[in-house]
């Protein structure tokens, strides 16, 4: 049991009805989970308004209601706390309930369109290798000192986050590395957390189904840095045209990293092959098995963050040179017949173009490049023709196929993709709706030394069709089919 008055510390309160000098059990924002003596926070979400469930929460035993609008009927045994913003209040309440765990951790948040998962995962692996107990919150997985916890959202809800961070602190973790999504920022799912360092990768068109305009999307990402305290450090990509915009209004300390312009952390790609890169960071050289300019940026951001956190540069580079690819991020293998297969999560036009540019920069041009790509259903439709245009122009053959169609008709998604193909590239495209068949066709058409890029799903081990997640892994499928076909 906790004292309500302690939980309300730093909550922006407009009005209180009845006493706050009471003890409460848990904090809930889902009325279905409410039990006796709980605090129910009525959150006005994207699709559901929690204010509609205040009476249900009280019937289930809620003792306190935190809300933006007071109900018409006030029950005298219930304490009502009216606040300016219930999602922000939830974050502060959650942090207070779990004794502000991020004040006891060095929490690093990474945001941007592409590279969040790779950067946070590399940070976790780096600091683990350097001997520190750590936690990781990413799209792929959540890990607390080596123990994996299933992940359902890029940014989990704020109650879950505080609970996990408290467990991490209790288990001796010194650092935590977290992906920070635009949805999580917009929905205040990081409210109340204290970030030691905040990193920005890049920003390109994505999630416009949610944010509606690119300007809104930029503004949401920027809010992450605007809200930082002066005790934090913000580090941004100087080569991204919006990199400096992100830091315009922050009161945090500012650092920049770049490959192409002057910055606090500067890199060069000295050699680039399919088995890795020779890089130079701040005049120090090292080899990495990661591939692509985008990975050079990811590694440089990791290096910059580690330096900000006081780590020795030489020790960091030595450890980075031993780290491998993150699952589904330019994950490369060679079939028995010598075909190079690359599986990548690239699901935005910019990410796909970056991957194809990387391949173009390494290949000899004596081999074919076959790209297998689709677009997700119930998501930003403006990406579909753009991705098809990029794939058809930069590949010898582009096979358009199903991704995660969700509730949409995959044939209609493919039609929208095909609309983006320029007439001169029509003969470079095929449409095969079944993803397994598309991969099989690519393998059949490939010869030794040819390159197959399977883009869009990366690490995912399912295909979402009509609300059902069917097991499907691009890596597994390509590996199994190559053996069956003797490829």
C-alpha cells in the first residue's frame, strides 16, 4: 500500500475532491484490471476514452479517480483528482509509485525513423561486454541483465516501463537503453522518465497514417528533446537535414555526430565489403562486421553515447569490433551455391533506398540484384508507390509480394505499389502475392554470386493476415528453400 499524497508529488493538479490522506493499492489505466483500493487513471487515448469507464472502475473497487473531466455524479467515498493531462499524470504517478527508478539508472533513449533498434541493441551489447549490468527496451526484445521479456510495443506503457526499470535497478543494472517511438512520445508513454542521454538517428517519411503530416511527425520527435532537463545530454545526426532542428530548443547539453560534416564525433568509411567495413572514428581505426553507411551512422552514435557516458574510446572501439549484426538488420548469409541473401527490416522508402545504395556500393555489377519487397496493410499508404519505384529502379528484378497485409486485401496493396513503377522499369518487376513463393522464385532465378534482398519484415517471425499472426520468418524461409532447391 502507498500513500496517495506521495504518489501525487509533481502531478499538475487542477482540483481535488475528498481526501488525499489515504493509502492505495495499485495504479491502473485499464478499468478491466482495477481491484480494491486501486487508483484509476482515466486516459483519453487514440481510440478509447478512459473517462467512459470511471463508473466501471469504481464498481470494481477503485478508491481514487484521476481524470481530466470530473464525472457528473460524484461519490463521496471516492477521491477525485482533476488534472491537466491524464497521460502525463499517469507517467508521474507511475514513476512515484516505483520510487523513480530512472533516477537510479543511466537511461539512454534513442529516437528517429531508422536505426533505433540497431543502435539500442548495440549499446546494450557494448555495455554488457564492458562489464556493466544493463537493461534493453527495443522493438525486438526487452532484456533485463540477460533475461528476455516478450515485447509487444516499441515503447511499452509507462506503468510497465517503470516496473521494468525498478526491477532493473533492484537487480543491479547501471544502464538502460531504450527505443523511443514517435507514438510513445505523442501518447506521453515516456512521461516522468529521466533520460541521461537522448540520441537522434534520422527522420524520413513514416507513420503518416498516425501523424497525418511530416511536419507533425518532426514536431513529435523534436518534443523528446524539447522536454529534456539541463542535466541531460542530447546527441544528434549533423548530416540529417533535420538533425540540428531536433536540438533547437533543448536546454540539455548538445553534441553532434557526422560522416560528412564537422561534428563532435566524426567518422570515415575506409573500406566497404560484404563481410564488413574498416571505419575511422575520431582518427581511430577499427573493423566491424556490420555493413552499410547507415550502420556506420548507428555505430558512430553508439560511440558518441558511450563517450558521453565516460567510457574509454579505445576500449569502446575494441568492443564494437567484436559485435555482430542485429537480427533482421542487413542480416547476410550465403547459400551453398554461393548466392548472397540479405534480410533487412527496411520498411520505409528511405531505409530501402539506403540498403540498396549500400549493396550497389559493394557489388561488382557482374551479378544480378533481386529485391523481394512488400508493404504493410493498415499503415501509411503513401509509402507504397515510392518503395516500388525505388526497388524497380535500383534492382535488376523487383518482386512485389505480401508483407503484413493485416485487414487489407494484399492484391490491392500490390496494385498501389505497382502504380509507382516508371514505364521503363515495368519489365524489371514481378508480382507474386504469396511471400514464400516470391522468395522461392527469387532463389530459382538467382545464379551463384547473385544477390537477393528480402526487405520489409527483418526480424519478424510472423505474417499478420486478417488479425491472425501466422508463423513466418524471412531468414528461415530463405534458408530452408535454398537447401530444398540446392541453391
